[in-house]
C-alpha cells in the first residue's frame, strides 16, 4: 500500500458497493482510536451493516482495501439534521491529503439529501478539531458523554432552511 493520495480513488457506496467484509476490516483497524472504542459501543459487524444500509458512506480505496471513510446519517427528513457518525483515515495514509476531499464528499452527500445542518462529535481538541473548524464546523457545546469522556459537539450549516420554503 502507498501512503500517497495520488492514484487513490474516492467512491460513494451506492455507486460502487464496498463489500461488508472489506469495510469491516477497515473499521477493525481504526476502531480503537475512538473514545470509547467502537467495539465497546457496537457489535462491529452489525455496525458495518447499519452504516452501509442507512448512512451516506464515502470511502477511499487503495486497490481493494478501504483506507479512509466517512459515514453520515442524512435521513432526518423532519428536522433536516445530518450526523457524521464516523470519519477515519488509516494511520499510514494520514497527512496524504485524503481527509479534506473525503469530508467534502460527506458534506456534499448531506447537502444533496436536503439536510440543513451537519453535526459531528470529536473527543480531541488538537489537529482534528482545527481540521473540522477549517472545514466550517463550529463547536456548539462541550459535554461529558455516557462513557465519561468529554465530547465536543460540532455543527456546520449546509443549506439555508428558508431556501426550501420558497
């Protein structure tokens, strides 16, 4: 595998379905970086199934391997609130320029679904928070989640709701 973004291809899962097995292998490689780890929150095969069925999933392949992905729930048609539930890049690919276009694709998927806001959460105040802020997210609040971990709730305005009222 290469850690250079050149030659890597971005996909939306509805355009080129990634296999649940390949996506699970990717999740298993990054899940311990979440606080708490994703495996403490979910049964990982069920989580992968849920994401691939219900979320807007954009991912990057290097060969047949998923090396980065974002999953956003953009199905709240009553409130038009999307939620970026998952974004991660394999360690060997960090710093290669994948994250910005990946998040941009997630944002555009949510806009296309008619969502007004995209919410996200992070547990880190360093580079990842600065990255989210550069992309247009703002910190709405800081709280302690049910696992006792400080959580920063982020929001990005996607579409002006008044545009839909005309």
